DNA sequence: GATCCTCGAGTTCT
DNA sequence: CTCGAGGATC
């Protein structure tokens, strides 16, 4: 890097860090995540380490934070409350350990592992055994006096009266808001029509900084103590591990998970264990703090800048992040429901980049008080499905817009309906193309007709190209038709390229750009920028080329006789159809004619008729024509089927288009009767037992396990209730485990489950 | 009419 | 995984 560039980068980093520091510490409304902040800080530290001559006294690396907020008395920490360096992977952890080894000139030494609780650090001062002052960390040098509020936390002893307590003693710890209490508080707020709080950490900070301690007292705050600030006139332990033990003797709450490790491998084990199990804890944990155990070693290692060399925070990948809600889009589901979803500024949450999340329905958006343009907290529910938790209301500028459900279907433009008492808004147009697209995807999905090789993309492309107009049409597709289409598409693409080149007189290099543009359906910002940089184009020029390509495509598609209009996505999908995959697809379509009747009924996509209900219907009627002729009353008399489902079935088959689909399926050879099923001999081992399977099993998939349970006469539930006989737990079990523990449902591991399948008896 | 349970439908990313 | 709604039950 050139010297001038370097200076500029350092300046820029300092300015950004200062800004974020202020937002975090003073305003309490950060706009970037901790991980993002850490990244900035790390870059600055690295640049300054390599170029010490550029370090200035006012650099954020030279002091621990920013000024404390007003409103509370200031407390100067006699010993600064340091912060910790962070590592994010095993590699970096080992590097830290090697550095410690070198400085200590020692191979092996004990380390203490503690869970890094996501709360806020406090210092508690005791004089002659009496709690006299409690302060927040603030900027590390000066914090706020929040003694009155801390007194309301019942796990903080107001007096310590064991022998040998130092005259003056300061212990440090982390105050947090328990997850359960946080959930309850938010439920109450929602019930009272107030917006929920974004996350426990900010709420803990807010609670502790209430000017009225009675408000603090109403919050279930708690604390874990983990460090000795200082001690005068008293026996001082010689290791961190002993200090923790001593804390407990004195009546301080320490975290039971803390562990003494004799090697780095043990530390890694501790990290892995809690990475898996942290969700079950009642407090947020964002990593593991690793400390050199012996205090004299700590002293020898010392501190560099703001961080001690003898401790490090080994962070978990963040599962919660703050990002921008760019817009709210609306999808149309198979049943016509309008489903709003969040379009987010891409952000890495727990190792995956999230840019979309469902928002369920209008009421949910209102309840959470989300507005377009808000900064929002995003997490991955159960570590998988992204979810928008809450807006950061304090970050609002007034530019945010409220979301309104469109009055017309975004796909077909027909007016939408929201039935009174229901949360969903529907497009009631039976000919809505979006609904049909979803129906086709459902029809070919696993569990339904199970056409392997036909995923969402291909299904949509076939509709787009005009080859499929109703679900039965997939049975009249031919190999020649598909290959012919692919050829036409290829000609269209090369035609578009030539035409654009001719009209705009492009150079060879620019032709490359056009090729790129006909390679990808959508350009996101990052991709567009890469292309511009590579071919030395302005963004405007690129966009005008893109416009030209799209324009010419529309004309060409029409003249080539492919379809009236077609999406880029579809073109690219069809272009990739090779002869071999067409063969496979034809075979899969043919094979799908042999699916059991239950799957066929399910595939029809009747509202309120999922797989379970389809099974009940097939068991009762045994034939599709009989089901079609069934009356309202007959249907409603079947256990498990009430008036609503009955009505839905009758009105589905009353529609002529739906009757035709069934006729055509029959014509192509889809069975309309259920093949007689021989009863299994030993089908009673699990009779009447309701068993739930959760997590990943080693020997079989979850659905296989559920099939086995059903074969043996049991039922496989999807949620744990008090009627559940057993919960079978695999790897990475989620919330169901906690639920089972709460209800006292017996828990089986895979081994015990297999035994249950054999004998019908649990351990 | 309230409460529990089960099912359906929509969902994200690698 | 989550929410909503249908059905069963008291």
C-alpha cells in the first residue's frame, strides 16, 4: 500500500470507529454488529502495529472507549476495566496460545475457561464486607454509579461476612437479562400494545440505567462474577480458579460451567461443547473467555495497549446481527395467501449470509412495529431459519415507511380479500398464475407425485415457456419437445448477443460483457461492480447494456416462437437442459404415475388437506372418484375432519377445472384406487404410543424413523406435549429437548430408540 | 367458550 | 422452525 493511501485508510478507520464507539457506549444504539466493529478495530490495530510511526495519541487504540453518558455520577475505576482481544477460530486461538508459551517460556500451563456472557460488565465494591458501590464498565476508565440499581439484583450479596474478607474488595462480573424473563417481558409489552425490546443485552443495559430503581427491581436481572478487581488487606488467591472458588465461599454467584483446563485441547473441547449446548442456557453466550490460571503468570505476561496478553475471548459465530430492512416484498402462496417477506441488507448471521426472511403476515409486522428502512435485529431461529426479531426504534430517522398490504395481488392484479377474523390476506383469483406456479411445485414435490429432477426452477420455466398449463400437462411432455425448446433458447441467446452488438457497435471487450449479461439472470450490486472494474466500464454504461439485452430479448423470444414473454431465470434454466437430464426427467415423470393414492390426493393441493388428512381420506374412501362424490355431511363425520375441511374438499371438486385434472390423471394411468395394503404382522409393538423425533440421527433419516414408528403402530408427533411417550434425541437437538425436560417426557438416544423399536419397551 | 393438540403452509441457506 | 387455524374435548 502506498504511504498516502495507508494514512487515508487509517484516518478513515479511526473516524468510523469513533462514530461507532459513540453510538455503542453513549447512545446505546449501535448500528453495526459487534463482529463488524471488531473487524474494523482489528484492521486498525494491524495497520498501526506494522507502522508504529503513524500511531497518534488520539487513536481509538490508545484509549479504551468513549465518554460515559450523563445522568449518573461518574466513577473512576481504580484499576481500569480492560477489554479482551478476540479470536474467531481455532487457528487464531492456537496462535495466541503459542505467543503465551513463548513469553512464559513454558510448554504447558493451566487455563481457565469461562462462558462469555452477553450482558454488561460491572464492578462491585465492598468495604468491610459491605456493598458500597456498583459501577458500569463505561469506557473502562470511568463508568456510571448504578449502586441503587445493582442493589435490586438479589444475587448480589449486600454484605459478605466470611472470615478473611479483605478490607476493600472489588469483584467484577457480568449483569444479564435471562432469556426466559426477556421473552416474558416482550410478551407483556406486545399484549399491552408496546413494541418489544430488540435483545436481552440492550435491555439489560437499559434496565441498569433506569433512574428509578423500582423499574430495575421489576426486571429479573442476574449476575455472574468472574474477576477480582482488587483486594486490600486480605488473603489473595494465587490463581483464577482459586479466586472463583473463593467468590463462591463469599456468596457471589459464579457460573457453574467454568472449567479448569490443563491443555489447549481441553479448551477446544469446552468451546465445542458450549457451541452446541449454549441454546439451552437461560442467558446469551457469545463465546468463551480463556484465561491463564496463575496470577503471577498473568502479571508476567502483562497488558498490551488495552488488552491483556493473558486472556482471550474465543467468540462463537454471531447468531444475532443488526442490519437494514431495505424493503418488504409480498409473495403469493399456493392457497392464494399473500406472504410478506423482508428484503435485508445482506449480513452474516451464524455463518450464513441472510438477505431474506419471512414476516408471516400483516399483523405480525404491526405487532413487531417494523417499518421499511428500519435497522432490525435478525437471528436464525433454531440456528437455521432467519427471523426478524425487532426494530431498533432508537435508530429511527423519521424516514421509515409503514408497510401496507397491497390491495391487489402482486402476481395477477386482482383485488385481494382479508376474511374477518383471519390473519391472512388472500388472492381469490382461481386463475392467478402465481398460485398455479406454487401448485405445480407442490404437485411434483416429494411426498406428492415426487418427480425427481423437477425442482422449483424447472417447474417455473416450463410454465413460462407455455408447455405446462395445468398440472396434468407434465404427463404429455415429450423428449423432443424439451430438446427442441432448448435448441430454440440457445438460438435466442446467440441472436440476442449478435443483435445487441450490431445495434450498439460494440468492441470485442464489450461483447464479453454482453456474454456475461446473458449468463446471469440478475446482477446484484457487488457483481455489477466486479464486472465494471474488470472491463473498465461505468455502472451507467453497464446498466444501459443490460437494458439493451433485455429489450432485444423480448423481441427475439417472440419471433423465435418460444413464448410471449419469459423470465431470464427460465431461459437460463432451460438452456442448461442436457439430453441426459431430459431422459432422466422423462423417466421420473413416468415413474411418478405409480405413486400411492394418498400422495395423489395430497398432490392435488386441496386447501386444508395435507399429507395426514389425505391419508385419512384414502383410508376412509379407498378411491378418488368416491372421494369426489362425497357430501359435506359424510366428510364431516370422519374423525379429524370438521365442517371447514369438508367444505374445502367439496368446493374443490365442484370446480370443473379440478375435475378435469383428475380425469386427465386417470387417462395417463395414475391409479384412482388404493392398492390393498397387507397389514404388518407385528404392527402393534408401539400401539397407541406417541413418539417425537428431533435432531439428526446417525443410522436413519428423521422421516425414516417416523415411518418405522408408524409401521409399528405408533404415531410420530411433531411437537412435544404431555401425551408424548418418548422424545428421541439425535445430534443438534433444538428446543424440543428443553420442552421434554420441562414436561418430564422420557428422553431416548438413538441406541435406546432402536431398542424400543425392537422390544416396544423403553429403558 | 376456553384449552389443548395436531396439522397445514410457508420458509432460508449451503 | 414458526405461526395460524381446524378439530376434539371438557
